[in-house]
């Protein structure tokens, strides 16, 4: 699933989308209509953009997960080998 898949399926719905993490979308929580993102994919995106793993994790936690507005995206752990 991609962000584009969600948008095609729900064309009238507005979603909170943290910038730069479209490829980390893994689904949608339909009761609240919130996008679901993989924490691991988010961190891997940051690493692939040049951050080392420790900096990527810290950046994600401080600037992505904790700046997420109430009712914004849902972040789930999808791989425990990070």
C-alpha cells in the first residue's frame, strides 16, 4: 500500500501526512480515518537520506512522532530488527 493508493480509494478525505514519509504508509485506520505509518520504514527513509541510524531514530522520535498532531498519523512498529 502506498499513500497514492489511499488517496485513490478515499479521494474526498483529507489526511495528515508528515513530509517525506509517503513511502512509509502501510495502511489506514478506517474508524478515525488516520494514516498508519511504519516506524521502521520512516527511520529507513531518514537513513537512506544520509543520516546515521542513531541520528535517524532521534530525529524520528523528536521531530516526527512527537510533533504529530493529536488525531494525526498513527505510527506502528513493523520490524523489531532495526
